[in-house]
């Protein structure tokens, strides 16, 4: 998974992991030539991930992603978590990694999250982190987070925590002339509004302005005891 100089082939790995993380239906929808490219650009990645599917691997990846001082290890840990999309702790840990100081780790977390099989997720442990991201901490990943929360059926009960006093960037995307940006923001707002669409930007702004800001600070990162499964 490294080049001749021993450097991590980050772009190739990020390309390949997006298809590994999909379920069989998701892979079937991918053009054959894309899958062939994914296997050829990082030929050792899929076999490596397939060898790291145990409970011990899951716990080690969670701990490494949060605590390991070496960015390379956190990058690999994010990729290993592609095996565990059936656990809410995988999704919340990867969301928290979107604030990692290393750009490669952030990119790995985003790539894996974007391609995990769709399911409902309880985001309660990570709402503090999600609020910070929606507030502009990682602008590059913001549209991915919009889609992520809508795709995983974010509980509308979190609307105030996420957007109360914190709606600037969501509204900026909603107003964007770029259609994907607009649609991503709208999907998130509809999800947080319990499925109701307020149609106009002005109506959405009024709704966000009506949401009370959180009355107390929440821990931005969930704490995982070392070596203990969450």
C-alpha cells in the first residue's frame, strides 16, 4: 500500500476503499471498469481489509483512530472500520475523525462514511462533534455530512442541538446556485424537520431561527476507554 519510496499511496487507497465499503447491491451498480481500476490501483487494500474483520480488529481500530499519535495508523484504522458499518460506534467514530488534524485521516473517514451501506444511525453520542462540523470546522466535508445525516435518518430531536444558533453554513448551501450543494442542504433540513419541506429559503431561515441553541456545552468528542469495546 506504499510506493517505491515507502510513502502511502493515499489517493489510490481512497479511490479503492469507496467501493470496498459498499454492500453487494452498491458494488453491482458500479461500472465494471471503475471496479477494475479500484482493484488495480490498490491491489493489497481489499485483501488487507478482508483479513481484519474480527471484534478485536474493530476495537483496535476505534482506539487507534482516537488515540494513536501516528497519522498513518489513524488513516489505516479509518479504512478498517469499513468492515463494521453495522455498528453505530463505527459511524460516530468516523464522524469524529472528520475533525482529525491530519487531512489524510479526514479524507479516509469521509470516504468510508460516504460508502457504508445505508442504515439508520443513532447519532446522539456525536451530536457535539456534528454541531461543530456544521458550524464550519471542516467546510470541505460539509456536503458529505449533510448527505450522511439525511441518509442515516438523523433523529429530528437533534435539530436544535445541531442548528440552533448554528445555521449559517446550512443556509449558505441552501442558497447556493450549485444544485448539488442546494439539494444536499435541503435533504438535511427536511430530515431534521421530520420529513416536512418548507420550500423557500426564507421559510427555512425562519425555522432555523426558531430553534433554541443548546443550553449547555456537549463534549465534542466521544471518549472510548482504551481497549474496551464501546
